[in-house]
């Protein structure tokens, strides 16, 4: 399978944007699955998550 670059505008990505707890987040007329309904949610609280990123 060969992948070809296709330039699209932000307007096209936002076309058909839907954010639903039951169906996830989609855009690009339903062709782009931004956040699938089966995607696991964040499990860490902000302070614990940030500790893992802190580079001090």
C-alpha cells in the first residue's frame, strides 16, 4: 500500500466534527477518528502526570 500526501485545510478537518462520549471524536466528514470511543481515558491526576514529565 502506497501512502500519498494530500493537503487539506483546517476547515476540511473541522467539517463534520462531532464530540460524543458514546461515539468518540470524529472529524473530516466522519473519515478522521480523532479520539476513538474505545480509547482509554487518562488515569493519572494532573499532579502525578506532571511528575512523570518534570525534567528537574
